C-alpha cells in the first residue's frame, strides 16, 4: 500500500466517497484513495507553511492558521471538482431534449434501441455523447438495458438526467412505446428549460440589486460613516472632554446599564472593525442568496464570495482613504 493510500485510510470514509463521486462525474481516471491521500499530504505541507509564516510575521495563532489553511485547500479542491461536474451537467441538460428526440427518431426508423443510442451519440452533444456510446456497447455485449442506462446518472451530475433516465427505465419495464415516451419526455424537458429561463429573466433585477448593494452600497456607507466618526472623535478631543467622560457619553443608555449590559465606547477603530466584519458577513450571505436565486442552489453562489470580499473591502478602504485625504484638514479649520 502506497503512502497516499495509507493517508487516505486515516480519513473518514465519507470524505473518500465524496471525492470518489465527484471524480466519477468529472471523468478523472484515478483511484480515489490515491487522489485523496495526495490532496491531504499536499494540503498538510501548505497548512504547515502557512501557519509558520503567519505566526512569524503576524503573530497569528498557528493552530488556527493550520486548520484554516488545511480546510481551505481540501475544500477548494473538492469545490473545484464539484463545480466542474455541475458545469458539465448543466451542459448535458441543455442538449438532453435533442438527444431524446434523436433516439426516438432512430427507433422509429427501424434501429434497435442499442443502435439508436449509438447513432445518437454525436460529438456536439458533449459529455452525454460518450456515455451513450458506453451504454450502447454494454447492451450489445449482453448487459441488461436498464442497468446500462442507470449508469448514466453516476457519470453525469444532473438531477434532470437522473429523473429522465429513471422515467425511461420505468417505461421500458412497463412495456410502453419507447419512441413515444422519449418524444414526450423531450417535449416536457424543453418546456421546463423555457420556464427556467423565464424565471431567471424575472429575478435578474433582484439579483442585480443584491449584487450592487453588497459590492457598492454597503462599502460606501460603512466607509463614509467610519470617517465621520473619526472626525467627530477628533473634534470632541479639542473640547477638553476627558476619556472617562467620552466613554460615558458614548456608552449605552441608562436602561442598558441598569440591565447589566456591557458598555461600548464608539470610536473610529471600533467602527472600522465592525464595518469589516459586517462587510464579510454581507458578502458571504449575499453570494449564497445570488446563487440560490440565480441557479437554484446556494453552492452556486460560493464562487462569488472572493469577488464580493475583495471588491467590498477594497472599496471600503478606498473610500476611507479618499475622504480622509479630502476632509483631513477639516478638524483644524473647525
């Protein structure tokens, strides 16, 4: 047993099975335990290097850095595999109605089912073409047609294809007319695709509003408010108010103190820290919302998180720098 397999044996079986499933969808011909072991070993090295460097230069807790870096690397590889499989599945869903209708036409022209599958495997149909060829070859070699067709959903990540193949197999078992079933199924899928496009067009404005609010609106408001708080703190410092009095003025109300709640001094560093945390949370949940509304799955929005974080935080600090340079002399003039 190689070192990669030994490392994979130490991990939970569910993780290995998850990678195995995604590797099958993507079509990477490699043993899942070797792949998972390689990812774990390589991620271990990256996590150690990140933890050491962050501790030396920024004094960040090495344990936290190690866990975060290792999780991000392993999760990133799995997410890349999952997204690649999702993309191929979406492409297969678009051409599925044409594939089904072509198979039905081949059957009606006198071809047997296995030959009709092979004849429908055209290059323009992408990943589904290769799977149709494999299914037809298995059927010709003596495998049961239902078993060969049910292998398609394990090779293509698509709920639509899984549901369509299941309906086709059930129709074959019940002795129905396969050609008519395929034509009706293809027609229903066309209507479903058209409905999805119509829904996507209707909600595009809402998605755009969420995107603009998270990427532009929130950073602008937080950036302006943090600078204003800084100016107010600078002005109050010129009034001769002691830090104790300032903390008293900026703390919670008498009701909050009576209830035993902690007091908080509203200062510029506090506002900046609060704004950064709020922008991170806003970017995360806005991305998930966009994915859920636009593609029907929150996971589809994960790819927008880096853009939201970099763009939102970048605009926030740019606004602060710009306003600070423009209004920097305001405190002296007042």
